[in-house]
C-alpha cells in the first residue's frame, strides 16, 4: 500500500522560501516518477514539478526558475525547494507517485504566502 507523507508547509512572507519533503513507503521508490501537485481553493489541482526515476525534471511555467525538485532514493524521499514565493503560490501541496500511468497522492501540506 502506497503511503506518501508530506511535511514542511507553513506560512511565509512573499519573497520567502520553503522546502517541502515527502517520505514514501510501500513502493519500490527508485522506479517511480515522483511529483508535487498543488490545489488552491476553487481551482483545479495542477502539476507543479515532477522528477523521473532517472532524475529528469519538469516544471510548471509558473514556477520555473523559482522551484526545484530533487529526490533521495536512499531515504525514499522527494523534496520541493520553493524560492521567491508569491501569494499566488498559496495552495495545498501534495506529493505524488506515478508508475505505468497509475498515480497515488499524499494528503498534502498547506503553503500560505502572505504578509
């Protein structure tokens, strides 16, 4: 059974930084594509960033140059470093694990960017 547990969310001022972490269990972590999605109130969930089993990365246009994604297969974890945060980055951020077209998500962690 896939379990994804996120941490690291919180309240940050515009221009600030946060680092989200996701610990995975119940999967052969190193073969999965891992990702981060976010959903703001009243909006659809969107893919923020992903990292393949070969560490190829992909980012939403809205976060390119500000966010980075990384993974540590030994720790079965994926990270999202978020810099230069904007109020529009406010959302619930959830971790994902994808293999052969099947995706699982964690419960998420709230990120609020506000002064």
